[in-house]
């Protein structure tokens, strides 16, 4: 490909949990590479989402939401986000413009200022559909004061408002150069990882309170035979109570998680899938370095 005028580079997507970072990445990539839920800390590690057009390639590095860490897992999530900042061409700070800036936003602003980053900064003020007219000016100004930049855009990912304009700002901030990845690549995650993430997404969406935070998933087996893919995914929780919630009455909850995940995995693989789920209890896995390593989170 002739790289004249072509733009390509890595964009770190950072911000506090639940503002829509992964939703943006999926929207621009055009398929789900990073799971999305209404529970904070849905994203557990850096995930690449690659979008390629004839004029540009964006390599998004989606990151876990920055927050006050209360355990080793939380610290690892923050660390993953910070490391990504060091390795990118452009920083995209995402905020929830319907709310006033919180302490996590201020901590991120400080971190960026301390790092003295010379990289272009783009500010995505998402969830404008939830922004009350009376708050527009105050919130807009408060976020711009924290993240001073000439490249900012209010967006609504759920309603599709201004997303193309935000993408134009991002592309303008990219360096000129040839694409970094083959155009058919959309993520750095292997299929077996996407499968366990889709199971986690369904479980996050269907459960509440302590279960989402205590849950990890991992694919233990993946075999293809006669057009059928057999996949086993383990759901790891910390207590017997959480296990009981995930299994549900007569297994109803686990069945629902399995069916919803299987349908999406079939879409991804383009073939028939037999998905088996197992729930295991591992007390305190979030504090255990060995488990964090085994789950690929450190
Ligand atoms: N109302 C509204 N909801 C949105 C918008 N964008 C995303 N959401 C919702 O916000 C929730 C969080 O979205 P995610 O994309 O998972 O957020 P995130 O920033 O990646 O969150 P973490 O991975 O936990 O850091 C989901 O329920 C989305 O559907 C938006 O523009 N408006
Ligand atoms: Mg996310």
C-alpha cells in the first residue's frame, strides 16, 4: 500500500470505569473486540482493537478504567492503563459528561500532567444523551479545565451522535505512516480469549452486587471436530454464595449465560459451537499473584 498521506498509530483509550471506552473501540472497529457492561471494571487488561480504512488505521489500546485500587487485581488494572500511556502516539481521555468530574478524573489529569506527555490529547465527552441541559456549560468547562486540549468532542455512543466527528479528530492527531497491522486484523486477542470474555460479559450483565467484581473466566479447552467447536470455559468466583448465584435455581442462570455467550461465539467463529461452563471457587483469587498470572492479568 502506498503510505503517502496515510495515517496510522496507537491510541490509548483511558478514563475512569464505565464511561464507554470499550463501547467506542467496538463501534469504530465494527465488531465486539472488548466486552461491555454497566458494571465498573469490565475491562481487565489492555486490549487492542484495530480499525483500518483506505486512508488510516487506528490501533486502539482499550484499558481498564482507572480507579482507587483496593486489592492486587485493582492495582494491576491501573498499572495496565498506565503502561499503555507510555506506548501510544495519541491519548484519548474518555469522560462521562453527564456527571461532574470525579476524583478518578482528577487523578488521571494529574498523572498526564506529571508524565509531561507531549503526545496529542483528545478528549471524548461521552454519554451526552444523559447530560441535562442545565449542566452542559459547567460540565463542559470543568472537563476542559482538567484536560486542556483543542481536540474535544461530545458524543453519545448509544445514540451514535458525533462519533464520526470524534474519529476525525483522532485521525488528524495520528502520525503519517503505513499501517501497523494487516488490514484484516481486528484485535490481538486469540479466539479462545474472546470466548471466555463473552462468557464473562453475559455473566456481568445478568448478575449484580459482588458477583461481577469477584468473577474471572478462562477457556480450558477448545477442540474442533466435524464442523463443531467444543469449548469449555471455567467461571472463577471467590465464595460458595457467588457460585450459587451464578448457577441459579436448577442451573437456570448458568444456562442463560451459556446460551447467550454461545450465540455470540457462533457468530464469531461462523460455525456451530458446543459450550460447556464450569463454576469453581477460588477464595481470594484477586489477591493471589499466581492466579492473576494464570489469568493473564499481570
Ligand atoms: N447512556 C449512554 N450509555 C453509554 C454510552 N456509551 C456507553 N454507554 C454504556 O455505559 C456502560 C459502560 O460502557 P463500557 O464501554 O463498558 O465502559 P468502559 O469505559 O469500557 O468501562 P470499564 O471497562 O469498566 O472501564 C455500558 O452499559 C454502555 O452501554 C452513551 O453514550 N450513553
Ligand atoms: Mg471497558
